[in-house]
């Protein structure tokens, strides 16, 4: 703690803590995509066969996927530089950390096997990844002469992971490649056709929309390389056609802050949390489909293109447009940043001199609310806090109660 050194004595009235930290660690990691990646298991089904045997559907068993005999755990090496500080009698305290973590022998899909193998390539230790990030926490706590105690805390963090090496000689963008940021979304720039003239002058889009007979209100993909055809080229970093990185699905700039106060038996607590940047690809998972009709995000099913609604979000309703709407594209890339009031509590503790006459040590009456308010950009029905779109959304809840201690 540098603040305790003799040469810092002139600043002791203001500076109470100033500590520099550094750490290093190297650990094995087996927390990957599979709980038991080294254990081959057969897929078993009860009464789900595709034929009848003695008038019943038989049980089924599938051979296990191949397991690499060389598979071992990942080796994670972490470095951290930190700073702790405390000012004004340590009423203002904070910490800041900058870290980077190297993952060697990272478990990833093996090199592609020929179709004649009849099996998928087993996972093996063939990749390297580096994660860099930072964390910040600042708190202020004080008590006034009138008995009012209050405090506030702000927490922020961010991190990004980059692939350093992977056996992908062609730099196919459907796989890991050197320099890839985890969570990247590759897709196309898009908008909606507004007239038959726009359709007639547009480049060939048959590779992305299934060669449908286009009409106003259909999706228009932009020819970024101006070669007259909208496609994904060789689907590589060097030749991605009209595809480009349009976003990243990983949450960035996570933050939260809370405020607390107490005065003469009253207490208040408020907690907010949020994400500063995250992209959410639609339609992807947040859709339903009726037959071969284009897939529609449920919360915005009525906002589709018509002559009287040319500024609609969804294309014109049709029965063979699902090929186009299922492409990753800017038109259906949502901003999943949000700010949510996660919890609010307000209570009053009765004076001890009043409750002790009843044999009660403490009696607190309180009100609490959770997920009360959310500021977001996603349509109604989509919870930006959830990673899995099929999870049940966060519910608002309110409660009133009494805590009694005898």
C-alpha cells in the first residue's frame, strides 16, 4: 500500500489507500462445450424408430461420435494488473483491473474429414485464443450529521476474445480463423424493394432469395463489390463476396450501479444493470413459421410491407420468401443494449423501544420490486438480458412483507 509510505504522508488527509497489484496464474481448464468430451456415448431413443416392428415403433441406438485419443484439457494462462485506491477517509474507494488471458490447447473442431469417412471430425486441442479486458468498481459511502447514511456503487467491465491460431488454411468464415473475434456476425446489407423499377435495376440476388419472382416489398440485398451478383464469394476472409461483419452477439460494456440510503429506521435500495453494446440477429431463433410462408418475429407480426405501409420492418407477406429473410442481414440486426431496474426495496424498521415491549427484537415492514423498468431497443416480447431466446422472459414482481425477529 503506497499510501502508507513515509513520502506519502503529506497526502494522508486525502489519500488513504493506493495499492498496485499484479498476478499470474496457469491452470488447466476442461469446462468446454461438452461436460464429458472424452467419453463416447451412444444416442438412445425409446419408441422413436421410423418403421413398425410387430405393430410398434422400435427403440433406436446411434453410434457415438468419434473421440480424439489426443484430447486433453486446455491450458489457461492469466495475467492481471490492478490498482486499488481510497480517498477522503476511504469514503471514496475503487479498483481497476486490466487482464489478458491466453488459452492454449484450446478444444475446437478438428480438421475437416472427407465425406467418405461418414462421421464428423472429432474435437481436439488445435486452437489458441487470447482474451483481453478490464473491470472497474467505484463506491462512495458517507453518513451526514443528521443521521442520513447513503452510498452509491458503479461497476463496469468489458472483454473481447480473439482467435490466435486454428488450422483453417482457406480462412473459411464459417469456422474459426486467425484474427476472428468471438461472436462475430457475418451478413449482408439489406433493405426492402419499393418499386418494380428497383427490382429491374437490381443485381442478381437468386443465390440468396431462392430465385423467387420478386415484387415490391421483398428483401433487397446490396451488391457491395459491384460485380452484378449478390453472393458470399468463396466464403473466405479474402473473398467473402458481398458478406461482411455486421455485428457481434457477445455482450460488451456490462455495467451496474446501486444506490442505498438509511435514516431513522427507513432504508432504501435501488439496483440497475445493463449492457452497453450487443447485437442480436433476427430472424434466426426469434421466429415462427407457418408452412412455407416467410418467418415472422411474433412481436412485430403486423408490421409488414404493403402499399400503404412502405416503411414497414418486415417484407411483403408471401409463401416463398423464407430463404431471403433467414439470411443474416442488417435489416434484421437488432440493438440488444439495455438498462434495467433490477430491484428496488424500501422499508421501515420500528423503534426497538416500541417493539421490545412485545418481546420483538426487530420488526421491519418492507416493499420490494424486481425487473420494474427496462429501457431497450428490441421489440416487445424479446428480453435482451437472456442469451437463449427460448428462455422464459424476466418477470416483474412486487411484494410487501414484514420481518419479525423474536
